C-alpha cells in the first residue's frame, strides 16, 4: 500500500517541510489515496457478493430439506467516519457549508458491510405423506425438542419412534409436550407412544394415543423471529443478543400426515444468483480500473525524462 | 465462493441419493410386498462469519450477525409402511397381511428375518417356505396327502387329508410388529432385520389387537405410486440441474477473479 491511513499524519508533516512541493505532492497523494482507498471499496463489494453467493448456494442445496427456511444476506453502506472520532481519522471532517453543499461525511471512504443474515420464516408448501408420524406446521410455531445441547426448536415435523416407543426427531432427540406444571422435569414431557397403532395429533397439537388424550405438543414462537438462529440439522437456538422470550404459539394449525417443504423459490434464487455473479464481475472490473489508474501513476506520471 | 462450490456439491450429492432412491422405488413397482423409500434431508452446520453482538461502530452493535450455511446432507432414508393394494391370485399359499405385522422367516443361518411378502411355497419336506427357501416361523408342515389348504384371517392353517371330510388344523401363523418399523433394516429378498432402532418384535396372532388380518389367495402389491415417483423424479432432476448451475456461476466468479491479472 502506497498511502495507508496510518501514514497520513506523517505525510502531512512531510508536506509542511517541503512547502514548495506541497501543491504537487497533495495532488499526488490525493491521487494515490483515492485510487488505493477505492480499490478496497471494490474489494469489499466483491467479498460481500461472495458471501451472498454462498448463501444462495446453501438455499438451493436445501431446496428439498423439509421445513428449511431460506436465508438472505443484508448489506449496508459502511462509513469509516462513523467508526472513528475525528481526531483518530486524522483528517478534518468537511463541515457543512456552502462550499460543501452535500456533506460527504467520509462517504469517499465507505465500503460494503455484511450487516447480517436474516432468515425468511414464510410458510413452505405442504405435501401429503400419509405417515402418521409426519406433523407439518401451518402458521407461526416451532416444535420443542430436547437435544444433547439443551432444548432446541424446529419446524421439521418428520418424526419417528425410538426403540422405547418415544416420539423423536430423525436424529433421535425426543419431542417435548407442553409443561403441565412449572419446573416439570423434561423426561416426563416426552411423548410415549409405545406399540400403540392409533396415534393422532389434533390441529392444535392435542395428542391422542390409543383412546386417551395424553397431553399437548409444545409449540412455541417469539415476537421477534430474529431471536431464532439456525444451528444446522433443521434446529434453531436462541440468539442471546435479542431480548424476545419464547411464548406459547397460538396462530398455527398442525397437519398430521403432511410434510412442510422448504420455502426456497428456485426461480428467485436463480435470478439472485445471476445478479450476484454479474455484480461480482463488475467489482472485478472496478478493481481492474483502479489497477490501471495506479499503473498510469507509477509508470507514466512519475516517468523520469 | 469456494464455500458455494462445495455447498452446491453437497446439493448435487443429496439429489443423487434422492434419484437413487426413486430409481429403486420405480424398479420395484412390481415387487410383492415392497415398501417405498423416501430420502430425507437436513441442512449442515452454519458458519458464523460475524457473531451477533459485535461492535460495528461507535455506539452500534450488530443485532443479527452473519451466518452462512454449508450445504445439505441426507438425514435418513425412510421406509413408508403404508399398505399396498391387494390382488387376488387364487393360489392357496398366497397370503396378504391386511394391516400391521410381518411374517417371520428363518434364514439358512438361523437368524429370523421379517417380510410382508406372503408368497409362500411348500418345500420338498412339506414345510412352508418362501421362494428363497427361508422357513416360516413357527414351522408348519403340510402332510404329503393334504389337498385343500385353508388359512383363516386369524392365521389358522387347516388342511383336508384324503379320506377325511373334516378339516384338520396343522398350525398357526404368527405375526410380528415393531414399535418403530421404519427402524428395520432392509436386507434384500423382501426381508427386513430387527435393529436396536426398531425395537424387539412383539409377536401375536393375526386379526387380534392391532395385528392385521390374513387374506388367503391374495398378495399385497408394492405401495409405490408411479405418478408420485415420476413427479419426484422431475423435481429431483431439476434440483440437480440448479445445483450444477450454482457450480457454474461460482466457477465464473472464480474465473473473473483469476482474470484480474
């Protein structure tokens, strides 16, 4: 790097020492700084598009995963002047005045920042499987499951039975019923079906095993869905940075004998992919352009005659 | 981007597994007592590029963080034990199970295997066997002079012997059920083996409790639905293609990178 930020103050001192050179030097340094800074803006764009491509690839790869919810990368403009105090930046912020009609506020030193990944919790389509152990959720709810890492949440209702006759996920983790009293030990909330052939789930989650109503599946949600963070294996865990407690879900309907498909729309993913790939190529062109400018600077402007 | 290449590769692998499963279902459309299989998928772990809560500015923290998923894997291939349609065959030793349960067969190595295929035969020594010579358990021997074999819905096997007008009961067919039949291991030849996941077999007489009734001179055809399989095949092929497009796009992006210089 020809003109990093850290050397800026030194550059200023040098500029003062070489007073008569200053105007030319300023021209050079601003040229260098502009081109070098700009190249990082382009690089940040390329990196952001690369992240986006990874997310699209994951959405497409999981197009057939039951109850998979698609992810989206969210970008934003990131201004370095917001990050540091004026003294730390080393250059004065251009004050609002007639001369600077539009205050730039470090916009010339901005880059793209991946602000976050957001999961789209829209409903996936339901397909009939006729397996009584497949329970699909329509609406806003998550099943509670006890995994070795603690209670986790999932929308994938493709359950099975373990050798003890308990209702478990495909990984063998037991599905939990609603708490009947506070502080109820978790194993007493397992759904035990045993060898009973007649097992039905009402659309509000009431369990009927044989002729008996044994309880209600625990279905929860949160006001702010962003609190659910993906963990893999179709499970979600709680994000600690968002304060939105899980509550009993009310707006849902269960469908026994159905499976929820993923909410990935291949058409929009493909379009996004094309767009991402082209923007990535454009950022490469920008990097090339900056490179050419630097080439001019190094080889033509400073040529010794 | 290198990630997206691998992610798309896992997607193609998963769709390949899906296609293999569908091919096997379609190939076995005409297999007596065959149960279709469904491949199920789940997403792989997520890579946290930026943890939620990291400082992004003077007074700002990132509320959500950046996560990128790493693809898909096959979670399970699940047998669908729904009943296939019953076909009349008019053969004395054809038995269909109309409901839950498996016939128990002793293989030549002594282990017990379970089957829904009730296409039974008489061995040279009169015992009831399947077409591979595995012996039906409990063993039932049909006398050499027996003419008319009757199997009741309750599994009682009776025969008419020469010179007798009264049917004589020679044995009782028993069925086995499992807590988790999807946990059974298919070993080919229409046979399944018990596993720790399926639990131990619970043996009982047909047409009692939750055991299915036996239908003589009937066979259970496979429960494969060709239309459904064809539709699944189309979606699988398209999903496979889409994943290959992701690989192409990622490759193009890499190419753009290498053309920088």
